[in-house]
C-alpha cells in the first residue's frame, strides 16, 4: 500500500513531466519501448518524450527512503 508522501511525490513528478510533454507510464510491468527492458525493477513513473530528432527517457523513483542498490 502506498503511503501519502509517496503518492504526493508521484503526483508532483507526473505533473512536471506532463508539463514538458512526456508520455507517462505509471508503474509499468513492462517497458513500452523495445530498446529498454527490465526484469526485477519497475520505476514508479516512466516518462517518454519522442520527436523527429530525439528520444528522451526518464525513470522516476518516488521512494521516501530510496535504496541506491535497488535502482542499480
């Protein structure tokens, strides 16, 4: 169950990425991109910005007590 602070962090990060025109995927089980995959890790938010010349990917982790090892 998500804590209140965790939800607020996800909400805030999501709004900021939406304002920058990122397409957002919340806690995706699988990556929507063929170039990107994961097996035992799932970001809180995956942001994808794609235009004619550029692909930008943002992984957002909204943990209130983050673990660097978990992301690695």
